[in-house]
């Protein structure tokens, strides 16, 4: 555990984590399940922020404030929260835990496994805290059953099968989480439809600028910030409701503006690319052809 002049404490290993909350040495060096009542009772009572070197999946039901990155979230019910290695998180000193657990998974456990190669696909590890997964009692039991199986496995004598059994159970747990997040997206259909409409309005407003020379092409994070969402959550929401990611929407709007410039002006392809915020015309040509099947010059000659 590293304490530096940074505004957070680095907790790099499962052993460091157990030391932090005054737990006995971990039964497995790369995975651990900790009861939240114990975690919050024994942690240092400060408004400290921690940067974990591992994945966390936690089910919490408590009152108080959780500080996540630069934000703060007021919990008063049960939910699942996911964090990836390197994210900064910390409980406020006012936290009162009713019940819950946390599963900590070091990336080394997944190294060389099929799950390790596709962990990036579970985008909810990069959601913001206010985008937590809210689960029913029945869903909570399903998830807890997977967590209990993981704990039982590493509490036995570790052998050559231990890693594969634990990793396969983690993958099953994540599959359930994918299913439950899909349910949550659709049960909040009206709120999410409002987000889509606001995003589309922001997108059109951005590209209504006469030139993008100064502002450049927008990043996904620009729209996510305007909508108070994480980039991952916004892209997943748009994918669910429109079939396209945030970047696909940006590129389609870009192409629409490019078409009007190609047919409505005599500017060269390079000049149009520059007006649209591209440093290199070849990058503009590549995106335009990918979306239309024709290069900008081929498209212009159709008129």
C-alpha cells in the first residue's frame, strides 16, 4: 500500500486491501470477498480516496456518501457498483452500512484466460457511480450465489483447478450482470429516450458551427459530460436504443455536414476536411468512404 503526496492511497494488491481493513491474510492472493459491515467498521475513519489495482464488484445497502473520482453519490438502497483497476473511490466518514459484500479480483487472476481477453467488453466497469446497477431481491440472490461459490472455492485447498473454477464463476456472474443491466436500460425507457433526444440535439448544435477549425471533432467525453454520464454508459445506452455507438452518431452527423459542403461549396477536399476539424484530409476521406461507400471526390462528382 503506497501513501504518496497524491490525493489518494494506492492499494495495489489483495494483501494490501486486507491490511487496510485489518483483515487476516487473504486465503487467495488474487481474489477475495469481504463483508461490507466488516470493511466499513475497520477501515480508517477519514475522507480518504483509494485507487485500487484490481476490479471490484460490490453490493451495498447503506446510508451515507460515497466519493467516486470527483463526484459524490448519496446511497440509500441496494445496488451493484463496478470499478476497474486504476479508478479512484472512497467512502465518506458518514457511511453507515446495513448489509452487503464486495468481490475484489486482481487482473493477474485473469491473465491468459478467455475472460481476461474480453474484460474490456464489460463496459459497466467504467460507468460512473450514479449509473450503478439496481437489482431486485431475486437478482441479488443469483449474484450472491456466484459470489459465495467463489469464496467457497478459494477457502478450500488451492489446486490446479482452482483458477479455472473461480474464473468461470466470475464470468457467469458478469453474464448475469449484463442481463440485469439490459433490463435496467429498458425499464428506464422514458428517461433513456430523453437522454437520446438531448444527445441528438447537442450533436446537431455542435455541428451547426460554421467551422470546426477551432473546436475540432468532438470526443465522446464531450457529450457524456454535457449529459452528466460516463462515456461508456452513454455509448451503451445509445447502442441499446439506436443500434449505434456514440462515435457512430458523431461520424454520421459529420458525414451529413460534409455532404452539404461537397455539394454546396467549391472548397477543395482538403479545405473541407480542415473546416470539419481534421488535421489530415486522409482521415476525413477514410471516415467518409466508410460511411458512404464513396470518397468525397466521387460523391461530389455524382451531382
